């Protein structure tokens, strides 16, 4: 087993947890997942893989680490899931720790590698199977597990209490009224056309984004609401820690809240993994064929507003911008064209990245990797060298990142590689350049 600097990182969520494992406990967890939760899909993938390694060139971790074969997707699967299958779960605690480190910190589950697999194997799914086993064994990076615990205790990612949530909305309503006096954030409005869904970092650390959306909804005359109860958060990092039971609880509460308010659709804010959890992973785990209420991502909503003329641009944004394609809404949802329509409608000077669209490199913050916390930050940054080079090559000053994980991850990249760039959400630019009707102005 090759030693890397990452092998020496201390993380109580891994180090202390493996000391409590027994061979029997490991085997029970492995057999439960392999025989009862995965079955046919897993067997097809494992039997189909030809071990060809064509997926390697797709992986930003492999490319960023001088093409070290140990960081290729096929090696990550070989050193984790294949060992568990081959040995039928007969591995020790140290082997589980090694597998957890690979599955949680060296793969962002971005699915870029699957596009390069000649058989279309969902390699990210195979890594998620390993995470599921590790979660059942309690071997999860401490910071990521703390996030999952927050979901369990408070129904949101960042320990935001219900009174804090309402206070933040009222505060941002007041802030928005400095620009548009009639601006409101309607709570518990039954039968509204739209429920706006956000993730917990917004009320916790980026509250101004709530005020931005209040202004946008007011300008377009949207009939909208937000819940005053738990069920407003949709960030769902339990999906990536492997605790699918809590993932299901979060998603069920979110959809039940929307159903209770009798809204016609949900607009999901600028986040990729939350959209994935709400529309794909969550409903599948709950046994639903489709979500019970239509949901659109913010990019789709902005596109419709600009295309229809409901939002008019007073003067385009002047700064030189480029873009990050969030994996879960561009590679996973196909919103690359709509994203660029929005950027070109709002911005005067746009330089695209290369590669782009579904071929764009992952920011290595999604998939739960940024939530693994400070112990793993340097490892994450080293795995992002190609992303830093890609962004630098655009010569842009601003990187538009319509996803919270991308926003935080790219901020880290900018600092680590000293790129001298800045990061913005679309809503930050939209409120700066949109035309506010005279009758609404302060």
C-alpha cells in the first residue's frame, strides 16, 4: 500500500472510529450493503469494468498529481470496493480507514470520469457505496460527520435554530427595503406559485443572498413564499457522508413542507448538490419515482426571467468574468447553455473556460470533500492544480459560481494558488445590473 502525505493526516472521525471496529462488525456492514442495498446495479458495474484505466485522464485529482496512477478513478475503486468484494468484507480496521480516506477525500463524486468510461460505468456510484459502508461503521471524517449530526438535530446543515432562521429573514427583508421599499419575504403563504428553497450557509454566513432574491422576486412580481418552520434547508450533506437514512429525513421534510404550503413549484437557489439531493438521490432513496412538486434550479429560473423580459438589464456588468460549471447542474442536469445565456445577458466581458460544459473540471469542493474540513484542505488544494490553471488561463477577474460548494471551493483555490481573482453568485450581479421600475424604487 503506497504511502502518501495524506496517509499521515490525523482525523478523529477516522482514527478513533477504526479502533472500535471488529471483524464481525465490518463484515456485517459490507454484506448488508453489497447484498441488500446494491445488488444488481453493483454487480453489473463490477462485472463490466475491464480495468482499462481510460477514466484516468478525466480525473482532476489524477491530472493535478502528476498523473500518479494511485489517484486514477480505477485505482480508487480497486483499492476500496474491489477489495471489499474480493475479500467478502474480511478486512481489518486499518484497511477501512485507508478506504474511507480515498472515498471521502480523494474523490468528489463529480462523475466526470464516467463520461470517459467506454462502458458508461458510474464510478462515483461505486465510491458512494464505499462511503455508505464507512458510514454504517461510523468511519467518517469528523467535520463531515458533524454536518450530518446537524441535519439530524436541527434539520439543517449549520445548526440554525428556527428563531434564528426567522430573524435572519426579517433582517434581510429590511435590508432589501433600502433598495425597494415594498420588498417583502412572505412567510407561510399558502397556495403561492413559488416556494424559494435555500441551503443553510445562506442564513448562517451569506444572508445577503436572501435579500438579493427578495429584490428579484419583487421586481418580477412573483407570488412566492418561504417556510417559517424546519424544512427550508435542502443542503443535505448526509447524502455524501453515506447516512442515507438522515438524507431521506431531510428530503422528506423539505417536500412535505412544500406540499403543506400548497405551492405550485420550488425554485432552488444557487447550489448544485442540494438540487441533486432534492431531485435525484433523495427521492430514489425514499422510493419515489419523481419528486411530488416540480423544482427548477436558480439558473433555469433566471434564464426564464431574462428570456421573457421579466428582468430587464439596465447596464451590463463591466468586470471581466468567467464561469464554473457546477457538476450536479451542468454535467448532471444539462444547464450549461442556459447558464451561459444568463451570463451573456448580464455581463459585458465574458471569457469561457476550457474545457467547458459537462467536460469542465470539478472544483473538488462538492461531493462532501470541502465538508471534510481543515485537516484535508491541503490535500484538496493539491488535487485542484488543473482547476487553478484552467481559471488563470481565462485572464478573468471574476469567477461566476452558481453553487455554494463551488463558491467556497474556488475561493480556496484562489487563495492557495494566489490567482488574484474574486468569486460571485449570479444573484449578486443581477441585483447590480437589473432595471428597477420607477414605482418600486426607494
